[in-house]
């Protein structure tokens, strides 16, 4: 058993960064229950400092166009510390020029996220969470849940994907990263104030199904990796945030998607298949629409060999990075 645990740890350790980032991409607004559970938690000493909050950020921005359409592509981080000045310069100009905002989820899609997660995460095989692990594994899981102030007993009849997501999100909340400061929330507020339509590339149920349909053994392995690394999210997010702020999408995507190369089914489910669908949407928008559209999706989807950018270029479209 000790050797099996060590092997599993080695296999899933590289997924730590991917899970931390992709969980946020799939659930841009943290579930209400998760936010309530952490509202009384003490702030960690690793919370971003005042100096960090005041710094300028210039994340990457692309544009693709045809004769009567222009589409801006902006890679987001879904939870940010307060005070980053990223919504200015070229990004503000592009947003102001756009007629429509397009996000992974439309505005209001997560209004009843807690009830949908409650329904979809209920275990249907009659097994408890504890029965899916040995004693040492369950002890690790329990310690991780306690560290983020989540009651273990409340998840005994849940599928493992739900606490796996929470164990990637809640440490960040405790460290000062806030979904209300995230790019989607800021852009949504600005679009509503300007009376711009807000469209979604996916539905909340489609996003939740990406986890809910994972094989059970994969869910358990991902949960255990998340539990082991629950306190390791903090050191990674500052580097990801620095890469995003500096407009370094390749480094950011490499960190976000690290380890998924060794798990092609998981990579296809979380990245490649979604990127393909979004590329189809953009191509259709260019062919059949007109005007200017501002698309904002998780930054990991806009860099790498199977990114939306690469797929658009593979279809013969010219995608330009906007320098600013």
C-alpha cells in the first residue's frame, strides 16, 4: 500500500497546478456554500500585500477579424487579489469598442450553483466517501478539509469531484484571492453598466458535467492529490498571477496545464474538446455576424499547441497579439 500511495502521488503531483487553475476556469464564481464556509476563516499570512495589490497588470489580448466583424480574445484569471489595475489601456479600449461580451458562462448562470452542485454531486452508488479510501488516505483528506474549514461529514454521500474542486478553490480564498475581483466579475459589472449583451459559450450544467462524468477511480485519485496539495496552492498562484500580469501566456498556460499531457482523456475533457467547440463558435460568429465582440475565457485556453488561438490559426484565420 505504501508503494501504491507513492506511485499515485508521483503520477498526480504534476496535476496540482492544472487542478488549481482549471477548477477556477470551470467554476468562475465559487459556489455560495464555499464562500459562506470561508467567510469566518482567519486570513492567512500569505494574503497579497498592499504593494502587490497596487501593481499594474498588462495581460495578453488578441484580435481576429474579417470584413465586417472583429473579435477580441482575452485570457482571464477567475480569482484575483484586490487592486490590480488590469482593466485599462488596450483591454479597456477593446471592451469599450465591443458590442457584446462573451464569457464561458452567461451572467446569472451560477445563481443557483449550490443547488445544482448539490444534486449532481450526490453519490448514486450507495458508497460513502470514507469507503472509497484506505485509512491513511481518508486521514489526509480529513486534514485537508479541516484546513479549509469544511465539515467532512457533510460530504460523506458526495462524489469525490466536489471536495476536489473545493480543495483547490478554498485555500486561494483564504489567501486573499476573490472571485468578486476576478476578471469575469469585473467585466460582467462593466457590461451591465454599459447595457452590453452578455453571452455564454457553455452552460453551468455542461461545466459541472465535465467533473461529474469523470470515472470514479479518477475522481478519487484527483481528490487525494488535491487533499495532499491543498496547502500548496498559494506558492503557485503568485507565479501564475505574475505571468498573467506580465502578458506571458505561454508560461501561464504551461503552469496551468502541467501534467495533463500524461492524461490525454482528462486533457481532452477539460481543454481540447472545449477549445474545439469555442473555436467553432468564433468561426461561426465571424462568418455570420458583424460588429465587435469581446470574448473572455480562462487564460489556459488561449496558449499552447491545442489552444483556441492555435485552432483558429489552423483554420487559416489571422490572430494578432495586440501590443500595448
